[in-house]
């Protein structure tokens, strides 16, 4: 009884709250939160059963890891892999195989499986969901305590590690640059560009390829307005957790700037 569902989305796109309401609605599943994130081992160890996640304040989000008989083995495998942005299933297959062989029905929620969703479906015979969010709101949400004052010049290092930036922006962009250099530079973006430029091309490429591969594609704004569209279905008593008023929103100035400057990239928001 293996991996059954994959809920994917770029960082700060609403995947956590979607994961949480599904976890509440389907307790019969094992729910593994962000297993492909680079800091998974430290996060799981730092959140004992019942504790609230430091970033989101949601209780018990890491609990199901502590139910796994092979957790130590998973930790060992995770430490030996590069989880910034896998382009091939082989990069993470040994780790995911260890999860897949567990005697449970499992849902995983990665934030960086954009380029391997098709491989996941074929290898594990699972269903894949991809969540997409308006890029201006997504970028503002990288700085949740100051989202109303975020500007196009806000550095990704504000409140985040200087070597990686907000939610691994720098290493993610660097990996994409190696593979999609011509595409990225055709948009006028280079390694010396501003952080907002790096974010936008990263957001664009990750969502573009995930949309092509996922079984189901949802905009978090649509899910918040009408949770019943979500697959797998969720219990109505948890609809309030998806209150659209709780979504971090960009200020109008930043939103206009992004939607005016990056028209060619933002159009992906209508492809789902």
C-alpha cells in the first residue's frame, strides 16, 4: 500500500494549508509533509508529535513521520541526496522507494517535484496534484511579516539565510540556469539580475513544467473560494481553514509591477 497522492506546488503557493485540510479530512492516509525539502530531517526532529509548525503554526503537521518504522533509514537516505530541485526521478528514487514500500496508503507534499511529476505517476502509479498561486502574492508571501510593504527591490535575504535566500531561491535558480540558460537569458534575466527577476523565472519554469505533468491543477485562489473543487475531496467542516482572507496578499503596487513587467511569464497563471 504505497504512495497514492502527491500534492505539489512551488514554495508559498498554499500547498501547506491544502495538505493540512486533506490530512484532517483523510486520517486513514499517512501524510508526509515536504519529504523532498532540503531541511526535512531537521524539521521532523524538531517537531515532536502534536507540536505546532514554527513557520505556519499548524499542529501535528509532522506527526505521521513519527509513525514510520523506517524513519531512521529515511533520515540516512535523505542526508545523502540533493533535494534542491530534482530533474530526474533517479535523483530521489532510493529515498522515495523507501517510502513507497511502507505498508500504508501514503500522501506526500513536496514543493520541488515540478519536473518529476510524470515520473512519479509512472513509477508509483499515484495521482498528482499541482497548486499554483498568483506570482505577486507568492513572492509577497516569502516575507509574511511584511507582505504589505514588499517591493520589487526587496532582497531574498531579508529574514532568510544569505547563501540561499528565501526558500532556497538562489540554489534553485542556479540549477535552473544550468539547464535553461538560453530560455532564461532570452527573458533578459542573468545571474546578476535582481532577486525578483530570479524568482519570476523560477516560478514560471517550475509551474510551467508541473502543469504539463500533473493529473490535477488548481489555483489556490480558486480552492479558497470553493474548496469542493479539490481532489482528493475534503470534509466541509475544514473549509474555514481555506478562508481566502487568510491568504497573504501582495500590495497593489507590487502586483501591478509584476503583472506589467512579466506579462509573458504571468500568462502561465491561465494555463491551468
